[in-house]
C-alpha cells in the first residue's frame, strides 16, 4: 500500500467542512478535539485515530475511503451524491428540490 497523503486528506476534510458551512471550532467540538488539532489535520501535519476518522466521516457525511484515499464508492458516486444518499428518505426530497431549484436558477 502506498503512503497516505495527509495533505490531500486534510484538503478533502477542509473542503467538505467549508461546503457544509461548519467552522473549525464547530468541527473540533463535534469531534471532542482541540481546534488546533483540527487545523493540524486539515494542513496535513497530523493524522487521526480510527475513532476520530469514523466520527469525522459521519459528521462530514463522507465515506472513510473518500477521506483517506479520495476514492468514491465503486459505483462512482461523488461526495454530493453520498451526502444525498445519507439523508433520511423522508428528508431527501427536500434536498433534491433545493438542488433542482439551484440548477434552474443558474441556467
């Protein structure tokens, strides 16, 4: 197995955190870690425990494979689709409606 690219891992985490509108302080609180530790993860200076990785995956609604390796599911799902699929079925319709409205507005 190749070495993990901690810088790329951190970049994927930061990008998704910002996409979801979470501050670094909020993410640190959810993970029960310091804000400085979150920063270190995002810049690739430190790795994390498996427990933190699993929590991060749930909070950011990303697969562990995507966080670690940048790989989407075998079916080619992109992170946005993974997030939509992680919504409860009764709430997914709202997310789809918002996305449709956005796409119609930017045409």
